[in-house]
């Protein structure tokens, strides 16, 4: 994609995701000729078009209908001190702004992939927006080798090898910050050691052998389309971020299709999805690192035909604190979920039996501490519905924590629901 088209695609995701305002934030890309493509100043982020993007030539001349962003100087400062950085995103996402105004850096050891994606995070003291001084203090942080910086009383700025890399870092950082804030509302966040995170990374991947011949009958292709639709919907609904999320669907017998690793979830294509047949994987593709767990679930639970493993903003509050979620909020929540137990971090690693020994007819979901939520079901849409119900319940509980003590549906009411809906 042309740099201006990349910028439009990403600024649209940032704006629609509620991570910037109409006037806030800016994005740039430096191309192989040394020209910088950047969002314009004072133009509505909700209606930007490719023709609005400005090109600042290597010689300093400007091409375009508008003025470049007023924050353009610190983009240039970053590119000068870190030539390997090819894209920069700056915005004011709410959770990271919260950290900036209390003078803190979010501890990314709360979720394993957050540390891996974000890397070390710098902190730039306050300076006047649009000033050379701001460029200097930000460049000083990037010169230390970080790819992300909290800007005091301002927001955040991240860099990447390309714009997709920068966006994944930006989104993951904000998700991590939001998780910490939500977790602090209901309890006290727990953090992973570097050794635990290294153990998580070492799970990549325990690869299955490759098939010699692959067939794509119509029913298999229909499952690919189903998985793609749900993954994109999960991203649109805030139920999945680009750096984490796995969906699988049973095909026939114990064969299934599963999402790959190292592909941005919002950009997943039909060809990216991996077929697992007779214990072998589609050639040339790397399936999710949780493939072993999905495979074992399908083997042991004939009633389960779809699985979603993901991170959602409010369920992750329960994941990082280890607090148990009480789904007896409204009838629908209990009917769909009944119970969501917490299992320890590492329960999702290959060879571990905890999750397999916990799931069952009356336990369709588990929360994996400091990692994710796993939801199972029959049809994929129904499994996604359970995920949404669980997340809405978690959101209600987290929001309600500031109002008073939870009063759940009582046992007599639970038995009425059981007799009417589950008998």
C-alpha cells in the first residue's frame, strides 16, 4: 500500500477504536527516499482521505493541500536518531493519558505478549506541544533504544519498523494500561516474572508435522470464511487486539481449522487460516501457539465444536487480579456461563492438563490468570455470544464496584433458571 493509504487505514482504526479525538493525534511514515508522509494539521480524523495526507520531501519542501501536523518536528527527531524506525504514531488514548498524568509507566509484565510487543517504555518530561524542545526530550528517550514513550501530561508516541508494527505496539500498550486500571478497580494486579514470560515465549511453536497433500472442499472453505468473519467482528467489537487472539472450529472428526500466529488479527485473510488434519498442519503455515490445547479439547469433548481464546478489556481485569467473576448478575449471564473458574498462568501451555480437567458441560469457559479467557461452544457464533455475555458481565461488575456491594441472583432464583432453561 502507498504510505498515504496505510496512514488512512490506521488513523481510521485508531479513531473508530476511541483511541484519539477528531483533532488529536498524528501518524507519519518515512519512505525509502527519505520523504515523510504525515497527517495534516487541524483536519477531522474521522473523515481523512488519502488526498489529505501531506508529503514533506527530503529537502524540506511540502506537497499537499494542508499544513503538516504541528507535532511533525518530533517525528523528524525520532527518524533522525533512530533510522531503523520507519513509522511513528502519536495520540492521546485515555488509559495511557491516565498514566501520563499520574507520572507512571504501565508495567507490561502483567500480560506476557505486552512486554514482548511493547518492549521497554520511556518517559518524556513535559514540553510545549509542537516545540523543538518536545522533539528533543522525545528523541532523547528513543535514543536509549525504546520504541514507546509516555509523554508527561500529554499522551504517548510509538515507533515501528513499519506502520503495522507501530500500531500493534500502540494498541497493545493502551490495552495493557486499560487492563491495569480495570484490575485496580476490583482488586490488585499481579505481575509475571521475566522467567514466566520467557516460558510463555518458548511455547512458540511446538510445530506439528506438515501435510504432504492439502484439500480444500467447500465445507472447509466455509469454515475459513466463518473464522475470518468472527475474528474481524471481535476486533471491531473490542473483543480482540491485533497482537493476541485465537479462533478454531472443528471441521470433521478431530480435524479443525485455526488462526495463525504472527498475523495481525484485524488483517487476517482466508489464506492465513491453518488446516489441522490427522495431527498435521497445512504446509508453510504456523498455527497458533495454543494449537495443542485446541487439539486436545476437540479430542476429549465431542460437544465442543468451536473455541475462542482472547483478551477482552474487562474479563482481563479478573485475569490479572486472580479475582473470581460472579456471573450471577442477570439471568442471561448465568444461563450462558454458569461458572467461569480461574486457572493459573501456564495452564494453557502444551502438555498441561488443568484446563482440560476443568472444562465441561457446565463449565464452558475459563479465565487464565495473567493471560486470557478461553470460551468453548457448539456453533462459532454461539461461542462468540458467550464471550460477549461474559465481557458484558465483567464490565457491569467492574463498573458496579464503585457503587456498592454486588447482590447476585440468589440460590432459589438460580434453581428456577436451571429448571426452566437447563433441564
